[in-house]
């Protein structure tokens, strides 16, 4: 079972940081432009806690619904009926500012999210760390990777013409180049186990056919290297499915539901594909062939599988071939962080555009439940993984808010562009209708996201 308190805490911290950073962008630029800020709110709805600070006595509040926040500024359009702004403060009202200043205040929130991602990447690149090299495993049969001739132990050096050093580099470069290829192919320059160079051309047509629905690496048939450890059962956890089935340490696993097992990793793959299902496992024990029945546990409703058996022998591999220590100097880290932020932003925008055009399945849209799940998973993996996930979500949040949809920051920027074109402010009625349209679009998007979240949960529970 997942550590629910950890998952909850990781999600709250993630959302809290992203909201505060976003709203602080609006707040600090508004203050710089001389606009009076009345409230800085983290969350919506009923106020749980509030304090006032600064010469303007700005109210800082924490509210009951944490999925968002806002900065309320002095504005003549939001005054209660019968009340007005004192003449000496009119110059500090948001609506009295120039189009340029209003645009800067509105754009500051999303830009702060992008800046946060850049800073996180910069710090991580300077800190450095041990990372996996992009060593590929034997591809799944009848897949683009299999057809391309990828072999177990191939180390990826280039994705098209872009060099890659770590598995994460390979992950993102492949996704970005595959999205650009639009059904063509991606050239992977690899170093084989015999230290020769070869180029594998992996077709991306299946990604387009699937609408990018599901794990793109599984669709392409790309697997990551696992040493070829024999399928011998090691330590058996007490009261685990393996223990209840009668599996014992030292058993040689021969087949699962009639499918031959050559290596322990193949046994793991077959088990992972059948959470909650009855499996018939053939084993050899002291020269005798036995058939055992076991049911892998579906641990958390999102596809994790539990069996309770470890492999018997340790992997004996040359760690230098599979791991690399990566660290950058201060200036190098700046460049690398800028590239990382830019690459992920371009990829996210590309996928958003293709989602709108119907080229990518709407099932890829995720909501807060999925984000919470991944926040917990990355937190359990360590601070580095958690911070990288935070940076990725910060980029997504920043770009989402820049979309030209009324009620989002990008919608306000669109209003200001139209104001410049017309030479005068837009009518209140026009903006009100725009807000209504924007709210409708947002509710539709949220509905899709929540539906996908629930579908993933049900999919995990049933194991389908």
C-alpha cells in the first residue's frame, strides 16, 4: 500500500509552492508598478487563516480549497455599489494602469512558474548526482524497436543529432523528436555491447496511431536494460502471494500460464501484466516439476503489482557501463537549465496544440488525483525526483495559464491585445461574456481531467 500521509503531504507541498510562486509573481510586479494589493490568497472559499502585513495592510489568507489562489488588487470595477476609491488612491488602482503595466502584472504569474522550473534545474545540475546511462534492453517482439534492430545492451549516444548522457536525457529527447517526426522515424545512434557504433531507425507511426495514449516507450517497444538473471526465487516475504502459493526459495521458475520464462525480469513482466488475476506458475524444485497458483496483489489501484519474491542472485554488471556521474559548473548549469526548461516547454506546448487538434488522445489529460499520485511516488523516490516533478508541473501550470482563455492569465493578455488594436478598453459586457465562455471551457477541461483520473483508478482496481 502507498504511504498515504506521504502522498498527501507531497501533494499539498507541491500545490502550495506552485500557487505561492505564481501569485507572488503577480504580487511583486503589482507592487513594483505602484498598484495597491488588497489580498494575497492561497486557495479559494472559506478563509481558514489570515494576517495583515505591510504599509498597505495587505491581507494574507489561507482558504479551504487549495487548488488555486489569487491576488486581489485595488480596482474601480470591483468596488461595492455606493462605494468608491479615495481620490488620493486612484492612481494605485489596477484599472488605471497603462496596458503595458497591466500586461506585465498578469504575465508575471506564469513567468514565475517558468522561472521556478529554471531555478530548480539549475540547482540540481550544479549539485550533480549519479544517473543511469541510456542502456536499452531487448525490445518487445513485433514492435518498432524490434524492427529497428535494437539489441540488449545498446547504449544510446544520439537521438537524431542531439547527444544524450543519461536515461532522463534520452527519455525527453526521444519524446520531443518523436512528436516532431509525426509518424516518420527517429534515428538512435547507439554503442553496441561489442563497442561498435550503429544507427537504429525507430518508426514513430504507432504513437500517432494510438494518439499518444499510454506509455510511449511500451508502444515503441523500447525497454531498458536488465541483466539476464536466472528466474530463481530468492527471499519470500511472509504472508505474501508468493508465500501463500507455496513458492519456496531456490525454486526455478519455468513458465507462467504456459509462457516460457528464461530470465527473472521476464517473470516480473508477466506478473506485472496481471494484477489481481490467477496465475499458474510452473517451477522446478529438487528435480520435480510443480504447478503453483498465485494471485499478484494490486497494491494501490493504479497498476502496481505485489508478489513478495526477490531474485536469488545479485546482478553482476560493470556499473561504469550503466551509471554516470553528472555535474555542471555554475555557468554550464545555467545554460543546461535554460535548455531543459525550453525543451520541456516546447514539448508541452506541442502536445497541447495536438490535443486541441485531435491528434493526441484526450485520455492523456490528467487531473489532481494523478498529480497527487505522482507527487507521492516521486517523493518516495527521493528529493531529486520530487523536485524534478515539481519543475515539470510548474512548467505545465505556467504554460496552461498563458493559454488565451478568458479567466486565465492568457485570456486577460488577449483582452489587452484587443484593447491596443481598438485603441480603447473593451466593454464590460464583452469581457463578462468572455469570462462565462472561459469558465465553461475550464469546467469542460476539468471534467475530462477528473474523468481520466477516475478511469485510471478503476482501471488499476480491475487490472484491465
